[in-house]
C-alpha cells in the first residue's frame, strides 16, 4: 500500500483508543512523580485531547456505542481528578498542566458520552465543559476555550430541550446553566468581545426564575465575576480615556455592578462576613461609578451618596470605624457632596466625620488641610472645620506639631476673610481654647505665627485700614506666644498703638502703649507721638527725655521727633527736641575731633533758624536749604568762605563734602517722594553739582573717580528734571515764551558740555563709561527736542549727524567733537528713534531735516539687525515719499534703493507673524507695490526706460509678498510689455 493510500484511510476507533492508551501510559507515571514542569506532559495531554475529539467525531457518525467509550470515559474521569490534585498540591506554575488535564479529561468524557445522553449526563458534561473553558480562558488559550465552550453550548441547548415535568433537576439545571453562561461571559470579556459578554450577563440576570434557584455560594461567585468586570471598566476610566469617553465607560461599569448588586441583594449577609464584604465592595464600586458618570447624569451624585451611606451604615463602630478603608469611604462621600454643591452644613458634617475618625499622622493631617484649601470659597465652613480639627487635636492629645500647623493654617485662612470682625473673633476663640488648656507654642512656630500676624497687620496698615491693622497686631499679644518673651509682645503693642494713632483714636492708642515696659526707647517714641497728637506738650517733652536715656536709643528717633514738632508748630517742644539732639551729639562715642562737632552744631543751628523762620516749610528740611531762592546768597557766601579759607581747608572741605552728599541724597529721595516737583528736584541736583565742583576744586588730595560719577549724575539729573517739567508745562499751557525754550536749551547744552568735559579728562572709571555715554545719548534727544521748539534746524541736523564737541579719542585732547555713536549699538537705535518721533510730530519740521532723522534711524535699524518691522515699513514709506516728491533722478535712484532694501527685508521676514497678523503690515506692502508700479509707469512715460525697468522689476518682486501676487505680477508684466510697445526705446 502506498503512503498516499495509507494516509487517506480513515482510522478506526480501536486505533484511536490504542494511541490514547499508549500516551496515557507514558503520562500517568510522570503525574504521580510530581514532575508537572515536564513539557512533554502538556504535549501528550493536548494530543490525547485531540485524539479523543477525533474519536468522538467518528463515533458520532454511527449510533452505536462501543465498549471503548466507557473505557475512555473512565480515563477522562481519572485525569479530571488528577487535575484537582495537581492544582491543590503544586505552585501557580502548574496552571498550564491543570488546564491540559482538564481539557484531556473533558474530551475523554465527551468521547464516552451516550449518543443521546440523559439529563444527568448533560448536567455533568456541561459543568465539566464550563470549568474547562474557564481554565483555558484564564490562561489566554482563547481558541481552545472557544472550541470547548462551543461544545458546551450544544450541551446547554440539549439540556434546555429536555423536559423536566417533575422539576427534579430544576435547581441543578439552573446552577449548571448559570455556571456555563458566566463562563461564556468571562471568556468573551477576556477576548475583548464586550457585546457577547454583556449578552451573556443579561441572560443570567434577566431570568429571575433561574436566579432564585441558585445557592448563596453560586450567587456570590456570579456577583464576584460581574463586579470584577465592572471594576476593570472603572479602572480604565482612570488609565485610558482614548478608546471611549470616561463617562461612557463609567456608565458601562455601572451596568455591570448593578447586575452584581441585583444578584447579591436578596441574600441575607448578616451571618456571612464574606458576603457582607462583597456587598460593601459592590456598593463602593457603584459609588465610584456614579461619581465618575455624574457629569452626564447629575442624579448619579445622589445615587453615589446613597450607596456610600448604605456602606457606612454597615460599619461596626467598635472595630472598623477608624480603618483606612472606611476613612476612604468618608472621603468619597465628601467628594460626592462637593460635586453636587451641597450646603455648608452638609459639607461640615462630612468633614467632621472624617476628623472624628482620623488617626493622627502628618500625611493624614496634610490631607485634611489640603482638602480645606480646595474649599476656600466656603470661608466660614473652612474656619469651622479648622477650629473643629484644632479642638480634636487638643482633645485627643495629638502632637504639638499638629496643633501648630492647624493654628498657622487658621491664621492664614482668617486673613482672607472679607469680614474682619468675624476673622478676629475666630482667632481669639481659638487662642482662648489653647490658653484654657495652658498650651504654649514653642519659639519656632510662635515666631511663624507672629510673622504672619505682622504681615497681615502691615498689609492693612499700608492700605490705610488702621483699625484692622491694630486688631491684627493685638492678636500677637496673646499668652500662647509667651515663649517669645516680652520683646515680642511689646512690639505688637507698639504696632497696634501706631495703627490706632493713624486712626486718630488717641485714647485707645494711649491705653495700649501703657501696657508696654517704659524702659525701651521705641516705646517712649510711640508715647511721644501719641502725646504730640493729643496736644500734651509736657508729656511729649518727658517722653523725649526718657527716650534719650532708654535702651536701644537711636538718634533717628530724635530727628523724626524734630520733624514732627516742626510740622505741628510746637515751638517749645521743638527747642527741647533740638536740645536732646545736641546732647546725643555730645555724648556720642568716637567724637574726638571738635571740627566735626562744630560743623554739626552749625548745621543744627541753621536748621533751627530755618524751622523757626519758615513754620510752613516743607517736611524735608534739605529742600528748604537748597531750593528756596532767598537762601541762594547763603550758598554764594559758603563758596566764598571755601575759597578764602586756605589756612584750614580740610575743615571746610569736610563740611562741603557733607553738604553735597546731603543735597545729592535729598534729591535722590525726592525723586521717589515728591510728585510734580521736577523743578525743585532739579534745583537740588544743581546745588549738589555746584557743591561737588567746589569740593573737587578745594580738595587737599586727589578725589576719587566716583566723585566725578556723582558730578555727572547730578548734572544729568538736573537737566532731565528741567525737560520733564517743561513738558508738563507745555501740556498745560497753550503758548510758552520763546525765552523759556531758549533757557531750557541752554541748560541742557551746558549739562552736556559738563559731562563731555569730565569724559574728556578721563576722570570716571572705565566700567561707568557705557552708562554715562547713554546719558549723553539722552541729552542729545533733549537738545533735538528743545532745538525743534526753537526751530533751530541747523542745531537739530548737527545733533543728528553727531557733530557736537567731544574728543575723537583719548590721545587727541586738542580736537573736540562727538563721534557718531556706533549704529550697531542699541542705545543709538533708540536715540535715532526718539529723533524721528520728535520730528515726525513737529508739523513745522523741514522735510530735509525729517529725512535725515529717518535715514539715520533706518540705517541704525539695518546695522543692528533687530527692529520693529512695522516701524521700519512706516519710516521707509515716509522717506520714499519725500524722495519721490523731489522728483529728481538722484532722489528716484535713492528711493528705488530703499525699495530694494524693503524687498530684502521682506525676503527675510516676509512670513513673520505675531499671532495671525503679519509683522510687515499688508497695507505697507500694497503701498510699495503700487508706488513701484506707478513710478515705473511715470518713468516710462518720461522715456526713462532703464529707471522704469528697475521700478517694474521691483513691483514684480513685491507681488510675491501680497495676496494674488501671481496674477498681479502677470498683469504688471503685460502692462509693461504694452507700454514698451507704445514707447519704443531710443
């Protein structure tokens, strides 16, 4: 017989049986030895299953049952029993062998099945098939599991078609069918066939008659499977929202978990802890699902809350109340309540439940505080919850760190309350509770709390809310901060007293300051302030005397007292303050040189004279000294004295040094403090400059280079102030005398010449040169501005072109002119932009002057390579208009050169955008195109073909940067050709 014929011959049942028997003989000893890791066992078992399936298929072709079927059935039962032993006695890696044993056992029992099995046989084989399919599905052998479950489907259909009038097997049929359907459901789910899985779940749960017949264990198993599928869907809501919207998956998960709850709800779980836990797990998962899907269905929030309350109601208070699992339930309930925007009372109850069952730890307390931060819109709720948590911390003896953290959090939160009185009451209530239990903060947390109280008090103080500031400062005097000592409480009392003083509640301020020790100078100073504002001159004098001899005395207090006495015109008090000031000078340490004392006494006397002579003078004494014109003679006398005091120059030079520094600092301070006083500030800077010049002239040694920097700064600041004042005057006055314009120009020009002189003599440090040269650039702008108002266009041109006096280099000191600033320098660009802006706004500016400014600006832009495309385009347009208006060949040539430059810029930056807008404006591009085109036509009409050609070339190139550029370029080309034909070249 040929191999082909042998292969095509059908094998007999005996041959199948013999081969199966041979494989069983090889495999059984290995199973008894416990060598389940041998791969040949799995292969042999799968081969046995395959042979048994082939035996069954061949047997089904005939209606006869042979003795071999019974033998195979017995072998199948043996393998099935062995699978149970292997599963119980081996590690988890034996699951593959167990699956193979079950598959082989099922196929062998299937081979031994009657052609028309009875009910019991069908029940048995259906259960075996379901369990086998479940095992294979768990391992991911989906094809094999599908094959087995397909056989199970046939047996389930056969079982369904058998009548059972007596109902003897009704419960068994229900249980086996439920096992089969749940197995099909799990297998379909694992394969990703969600539709089939849902269909099987519906078949299980929709048949109430079958569910009633199931045992509690079967119900528990079925509910667990349904819950696991629901949980997996719920987890996917958090992990991956790409395959389906989060709400859709949450709704699917809810349907599965509702089925699980439907299965387990009728069971009495009171006596079965495992069933009770399963029911709680279903409810917890349902609550999560309802919460996630609440954005689609807001009613799900109520369902979620109901489910959580049902779970929480089952908690045993004696055992489970503080466990982390049930604490999470309370957190979930809080999240649900927040999302459904419940009232403050409900939210507070939920928070209190969490706090009541909180086991203290830093992380748990942090969770509570972070949650409270998310509820900041419910201000009073957060306050009540924080106070309740603080009460709980004291009641349950939590660590001091917890109390300190809660207290700091409460202070921080109360600072945001829009009702100040309520916030202070809340703080005092919490402080009292701490004081009642004799709780005292350690230094570090007490310092943190005091710092916060001062910070919030200072915030109200600087905003002019004096009462609120005083209340916050007063909070720092509570006994719980006693660890910081009396220094801290005294400072709080002083701050509170000052706040009430600002409020003009002098009686209240006085009662507060009297609670401070009177041995501190600062306390005496505050007492002095209160007495002065109350008009108690004797009390104020007493405070001044005590202050001089008190601890931590600072002469600044006397100086401030002097100013205050002068402001209030309390002459007797003023004299006593000056006397105390003189006493502090006499008792100062390290004052050995009488020269210094004489100079200071002279200044004090001069100050007294001016204070007494000018009772309505400004608060700043220095301003009266150097800004009032009637004292200008005194400055001249001082200059003469310095010039004539050659025998003792050191003494006078030192006095002058003090004077110029005082004037300079006063002017600097005035820049910050004085508004709309540019002229007066300029006078002070000018006085400082004059004193500096005197100091440099009569100094016994070479002065430091920094002195010249101050000189330049004073001169520049004086000129700048004049310009600022003049600008405001022009905005307020329609016409100004020409002499004022000329005076301003002269002052600015003189300032520039002084700075140039200092730079020429190399008196300033090298590192200060860039800043000083920047000052020169600004002065150039001022000169152009002033000269334009005078219509002195020659000076404007000279300034723009850079031909003013300045050394060309350090070596050539005989030639003076300002070099033109490098146009790669950003300061130069800004200077030329300023020139252009000034002249552009001046309607009287001649065209050639404006053109020069625009040309310089444009060149500076291109040289720097960093400029505004919009400004560039406007400047270039103005220049081209000017050039084309002149209508000369050279001007047209120059204009087309600028157009070429614009094209170069467009080629580099033409597509640059800011948001959706082109940086090089579209209207400017259209203007370039139309101007180039029209100029080309004009040149062609004038028979200037070469010029026309260049203009037409430019317009053609510009078409690339405007909408419909190609059509326009073609139109321009056609027009150009037609015109050439009409105007032939010569």
